[in-house]
């Protein structure tokens, strides 16, 4: 952990979100120094605490309820348990909102309005509040009331249409990406929108409402491939492991492993043909343009390159590519990622003290914003236990111990 001055120090965020996309956005704000107060249901907590396949093991019999899913998206937060369906719970959230800068929620459209916790109600208390709602389909439209999860949007937004084995090959068809990419990028869009709103407030003094939708993110993240379609009216084919730009770009099999190659320019390709001892391939009319190497002739060219690369070790293959300036990298299984010298150099495995973990610490994935020279993202707190900071936060709001005990008896906290 570190005490380095942070960009969002002094900013308070109420995080009323659950599962993954919105919690990722709140975590980014926390990484950048904001005081993020995570509001969870008493006794149950964030639904994401039960997701994933691994849990942080607690010490002294403590059940952390910190799944991998929860752990990766909830560091740098304090947890308070509140039942917002009760008037006393609503009172506490309003009291938090009086001095908060940001509120993030991902309830169904209109759900919080029933409790007087919608934007218009809280804006009346604090006009400077930035209120961000994260939903599957947005706040308006024919699908607004529908629930949604990452895989749905990979299918609906076009990402799966351009991911998977090309038609005509064994196993052809659309494929979902392994990580929850729509959720993850939606989280980043959430943080980006909030930081823009904070800048707007600095200039004008005004808060605002932000409507973030996973559907919007899912369409946008198809990016240049979707733009190909908008320009041409023709859907580009799935390319399997092929690159989306110049070619050849694909996985190559070495004698003892796998390498990914991107010879994305004519000069890269020329150097590759010389390296292979087959310079005639450079002018071969099957492969004499980037389009042919990346599309029509891609499969045949990769077959030829593989016949050559399969006789060479990964280390020697990478050395050969590096010697002539051709971009390439070793394919890593997950355990190998953390042995990669550059990954180690960038300190991407962030071992963080954790007072409730059996090991005394937890390994986290460092923020990609950690290399800012003046205000880097930092890890100051491990993910919290359910309600770990309830008394602390209520005390900050001015509630005395007698009132806190009363809240417990009323099952408000």
C-alpha cells in the first residue's frame, strides 16, 4: 500500500452497485484516490461475493465472502450495510448524499425512485451530486426494463459475430470472449464519464445525471470492425486468431510452444520471407498485398510459416523475429503470465496487506493507471468484508453508539 497523493483525493463516492461492471467503475475512482463507500445488503452483501471459482481464505475462522469476482472489483472501498427499503436506511443514504460527490447505482430502471433515492430526489438535497446509473439497456427504450449480463451483450452488440473460427473451418462459428469484457469496459466508461462530469462541475458548479448502458459499450467496442461494416455494408469475416489489420498475423507453432506473430506491414513481411529463406513469397501473387495476406491467402500463408516455425524453439524464434524488427510475443498460460520478465518489471502482480486473509495479504492485479508520474492509481485498501466499516461511516455521519445499536435492532444495518 502507499500514501502517494492521489488525483481524486477528497472526492466521496457512494457505490450502490453490485456484481461487476459498475463496481469496476467505482474501483477505478478508488484507485485514483476517491473515498468509495460501498453500500451492501445486510447479511448478504454484493451478489458478486458469491461469483467466481476461488475465494480469499480468511484467518481465525473468518469467512471473508470475497470471491475472485468480488476481489478483482472492490479494492479501495469501505463497506457499509444498509437496508434502503426501510425509512432509516433511506435517511442514512440521504445523509451520505448531502456531502457526496458521486453516486453510482445499477438497480433496475426506476427501482430506487420508489424509495426517494433517484437522481431528482437526491439532487434536491445536493445539486452538485453526480449520479450515475449503469444498466444493461439504458434508462429508456423498449428494452430498458430488461436485465442483462455480459454474455448477452457480446452476442447482441456484434462482438461474437466477429469472434471465433472462420466459416469453412472445423469448429466454425461465433465465440464468446473468456473474460467479461463488456462488463469490464463498461466499468471503465463509467469512471471516464464520472471524471468528465467532475471536470464539468469544476467549471460550472453543476452536478449531472449519467446513463451508462452495457449495450452501448458492446456496440462501441466492436470498433474498427463495425466501422468496416458501416463504410462497406459488408460484414467482415471471423478471423479466428488472425489479426484485424495487416498480415500475416496469427499464432505460430514452435517446436516447444506457441508464438504470436504480427508482420503487419509490407516491410515486415519482406523481412519475414528473407528470414524464412523463402524470399519468393514476397512477390507470390497469393500474398502480394496486405489484404491477401490477412484475408484471402491468410490460411495458406500461415500454414507455410508454421511448416518453417515448427522446427524452431520459442526462444530462438523470438530472437530471430527480434533481430529483424518483426513484432512477436510468446503465448503464455495464466501461470506463465506472472513469470514474464516485462510483467514482473511493471509490477502487475500487486501483493496487498489484508488483515483478514489467512496469508496476511492478497495478490491483486495492479491498475493500468499506476504509471502516472504525479498522481498514479494506488492500492490503499484490500476489498472489504461485508459491513466492515459500518460503524466507522455512521460515526462520521454523526450517529452515536446508541443510535447504531437501534439501527441493528431494526435490521437497518
